[in-house]
């Protein structure tokens, strides 16, 4: 199912590899349909129920209750709730501060702190704690190449000079003894940063959705893939009236009309938005839940590994360790190493594919063997460097790689909306998007979902699309202006290398394209 990076994404596959995070599915959300029939209309339809879609639903419903607006919110999911990238990721939530422009770094910090606030004993909204194995800890990024370490240290120094108020959150480690204390084996250096956390991402999303479904704040329709979107032409030719249906969504179960559509579809976006086929490209990543060696001490940080085993620096690896005090029914072991990456070791195409029902055995073998070389593991692992760890689960998921390394958040200009021939002008289309996280959705998706919800509410209150988007950049959470969807950004992004070209050069996700010298390309 590989495809070139400028072809449209497909719908999610009907079946998928068995993610560890789905080993304890929500009894309420599994196969859930709030109404037996698909409703025929809504104020807002959200497509996608991962961290972005669930956040948008959460914030729209919260506003609707507080303001007594009674917004009719429908959440559509092609498979089960949270069965896409959020339910298949590495379980990290960490702001990668020094690899981002400072405004992006601050936004990721705000996102982290917001999620942390949702997970206190009683969260900021007065609800009971969401149980999702959340644990705040340091993040350690091991660097295994001298040139990479020199470049990374320069990035850290530049970040610390530009953002002195948060400079202390990141520190450089080159001392061999301290590297050993961090449990790194063979690394030339490391970056230790705060804040970071591990969590069970599927349970976090379920903790957002379950009260909305139980209290009838939203209408959730699982196993309802949207096949295409069609604009509704009003008698006066308008498409963007605040009070009229603007879009028809087509599904195998019928049609649904709505005023606003939110595409929280990440790697699958271009299936419904063909004009974005070269801007958000699906990318298959691979994960494993590995059983730690008997007698080994617990890891005290989360980890990233860059340049490990002479890999392309774009193909980094990432690791957390689950709690050791609880067994999961039907899953061997406990305290699993949740280890992902290894794309450079695979032989199967991973860019341009939407098939997460496939495992690359070469990647799986790499993941099972690598930690025995990358980490100082004691216990039974001490003298067995050539063996593999046992995998309790192995699975894949589809990410969305953005051509300019930045998420796309806001209203799709009419010129890029489906059936563009029916539109005129460059106004917003009441088709909204938050997608393209390039494998970094957990420290972005929650507040990006809120930003889109805020934009819709502002537009309904009479603001123009552009005023609504600008307001999100000035909100307390400070959506980076570089995330906004504009015609200018789209044209500039298309002057950059394609996603496939950038991936081959090791640029994707590492900020290299932020620093291109062509001032007409820089965002």
C-alpha cells in the first residue's frame, strides 16, 4: 500500500495491528454510537477522536454548557474511538524545547502544563482524576554521534540565550560518569530536559470522551468513516454563513450536514482534503512493548536516542517504562519498555502509506535488540548483549508528517477546500483543521484542538476567520502564528523539499527547515 508522497491518503484500514494501549478498552466507548442512526445535521462535526478531536469536543462542549448555547456536536470516527495515532504512540508527553523556535517551545510547555493540570487529584474543572498512568519525570535524549552532539549543543546554547527565563529546563551532559548514571551506553553526550511525562494515551483520551458521551454533551459515532465532503450551496451562493449548513459529509451510513467541520485526521487528512496531499503525508511508525530483563532496575527518565547504531538522525528512537506494580490481563510481563522508532532498519516503505495492519519484521527485530546496546541494563541483561528482549506486543500507527515541520491549525482557505470550483475568493471555508504533527502530537494536540474550538466560537460570534485565528495566537496558551493555515504559508511550504526528500536528508522533525537561508521560504 505504499504510495508516492504527493498522492492522497486512504481511509484507515478496517483492521489494524494490536496496540498495547488498546489492551484495556473502554467498555463505554467500544462500538459506541450515541444514536442508532446517524443524525442528519449538527452545528459542528469533528472527524477523528484522538487527542486533537477529543480536545476540540471537550472545549466546545464545555463552552456550550457554560454559555447555555446547546451546540450540537457530532464526533465521527472511522474505527473505534482513539484507534489512530494517539492510541498507537509511544506514551510520551515532552516539549522538545531547543529543537523548536521559542514561541513553539513556549506553546509546547503550555500544552504540557495544561495536560498535567487535567491529571491532578481533582483537575482544574473539578472533575475526578483521569487514571492514565501519568507520571512526571525528566527526559533524557542520548546522542550517539560527535557531529550531531556538537550541532545539538549549539542549538541548546542558542535556545538558552534566546529564552533565558526557561533556559534552566535544558542542560547538556558530556561527562562520561554522568552519562553512565543516566544509564546510557555508548552515547557521546545527552540533553536532559524538564518537563516530561509518561502516560497511557488511550486512557487519557477516554477520560475526556467518556463524560461527554455519558452526559450527552456530544454524539459519538464510531465505525463511521467519512468518504468525502461536499459544500452546500445556499440559494444566495454563500458557503460561510454562521447560521446555515455549509458542508455535507458522506458516509456509508448516510449523509450529515453541518455548519462547521473539524479535520482532526492527522496522517489521513488528504483523503478528505486532496489539496493537502503534499503538505501532510502519512508515515507509518512502529512500536513495541518489551519485557524488561529480570532483576533490572527501573528507568528513572524517559529517553530519546539520536544517531544510534549510525542511523539517519531523523529516525530517532523513544522509550518510556510503564509502572511495574500492575499486570495487564492477557499481556505478558509488567513494567514494559514502551520502545518505538527504528524506521531506518526497515525494508518496507513507511512514507505515503496508511496501512497500520502491517509489521516490519526488520524494524521489530531492531527494537527488540537495540536497548540491550543503548542502555546499561543490569540484572539478567548484564552479560547478554547479543540477545533480544521479549516483545509482549508489537504494532504500528500512522503519523502525519508536515512539509514545513509545523502543524496546520485553522480554517482551510476556500481555494484549497474540496470542490474549489464552487467557491469564490480566498475567505475561510468553515472547514477547519488541526493536523500534521510530524510525530510530535502529544505536546501539541490538546491545545491545538482547543485553538480550533476557540476559532469556531469566535467565528460564530461574528469575527472573521482571520480575526478568529489571530485571537488564538494572543490567547493565554499562545498558538504559534506559524501554525496558522494561510495561502502564503501553503505557497511557501511548497518551495521546500518534499516530505520524502526532507526525510532522506534527516530534516523531518528536527527544525532544519526553520533555518533555511532563503528569506522567501522562512516562515
